[in-house]
C-alpha cells in the first residue's frame, strides 16, 4: 500500500492558503488521492459481478444459508468473515466447516457464486429453462430458444490459500472451486486437494451423469484424489496461482488447467450418454469455495482468492 504524505507550510505570504475553506479543500484532495491509490475496493468494484449471487453459511431465517442477491452483491457488498478484497486486489472466499447450508440435501457449507443470467430482473424464476439459465447446444430446439443462451465457457484464475487439516481422512484438505450445476446433478465439479503431510495439492474433477444415465466419472489432472496420495509430482502449492477453463459445446466438455511457464493440461470428455441433452435440463456456472469437509473442527476452513473470473455463452 502506498502512503502519500502531504506537507503544507503556512507562513506570512499572501500566496499561502490561509482560510479554513482552502485547508479543508487541500485535505479533501489528499484523502481522495490516498483512497484512489490504496487499491482496496469492494469485490464488485474490481470484478464484473452483474450476473452472480452469493451463498454464505449464515442463517437465512429458515435454517438454510443466506443468499446475497445480485443487487446486494453489486451494492458494494463485502463481509470480513466470508467474502472480501485482499490487499493485492483479489477476491477472497472463505468458508468454515460449521455453518448453514443451501438446502437439506447438501452436506457441506459453501461461500460460492451462483450464475444468474437474469441479473436483477427478479420477475424471472431462478430455476427452469428460462432467461436466467442456459442449456447445452445439443438440447431440444425449443429449450435452446427458451433459455438465456446455450453452451458456455468459464475461466478463473485463483490461488487456494488454505484447506482443512482436521477431520476424516476421506474429507480433509479438499475443496470445490468451480462447477456447472444442472437441475439436480453436476456436469462438472473441479476439486483442489492438499493432504496435511504434502507440500503440494492435486487437481481433479467429477462428471456426474443424470440419475439413471450412469455412474459418476472421475478424472485426475494433477496428482491423485486418493486420501493417502503421496506429494503430487508437479502439484500446486497453497497460494500458488493457477487457472482453470471449462468449455461446453453441445455434448463435449473440455477442461483445461493453465499455469505460467508450464504446459496446459487438457481433458476432453463426451457427455452424449449423460442425459443433459434431454428436454427440461438447465445449467448455471458456480465459482468460489464449496467446502468438502463436514467432519473436522467447526472453525477449520477453506479459502481461495480469485484474481480473474470470466464467463460467456451464445446468447439468444
């Protein structure tokens, strides 16, 4: 942070500022300059959050977690416990193990964006094949025309700062940092996982076909998702920046991990038999931290800082 010090000497000269009004004006200019150069702005001032809402693990009043609406989020919302701007300008998501969840069907807490293509137009439902959500280009023509758009790409640059170190061996150290969610299932969930005895973390993802269309599929991109994995070769350390890209065209999904100075890691999968090209299936991106540990200490947590978050669709 830059510190600007302004010194004004008041003497006898008639050219020196002497009135209280002039002094106040100088002080105001100095304050504005200091604020302008500090770089500490709310997340909505640094990122385009016009089509996201946010879940935080506090009580909405009905036993489920609070949703920060698109309008609230873009009214310079920040929360020192869960969602705020880092000193380097990044957007911090922090989520403890203990807290309220988005529904009774969810096992874990999250501080996570949910894509809202309707923006602040609350007359459009959050669910359904409508102008709030998108579909795969392989969906029926009627659905493609009814949705806000079709196909999509999301790119995020982030650093995972902290993962859980307590709890069951099958859950410790893991966090989801990006998703495509459908009606009830997830075409993709991207995981980062670092075990307590390892210096580096792994990256892998799950593809979940719709119920009745097959078993969940797992793909390891860096290291292993095993709960007893050794330190992953060429893994990603805490606080190390990396990027992921999720791209869907029709029934093809391409997942890419990008790191400066290293070859991209690319995995392409076919979703022809996953059931998402059937009528009534709608999609939305998610990004942030979705804690995948509910067995550790209440105050244990996951945290990631996002430095870039962009998405696009073929819009109708």
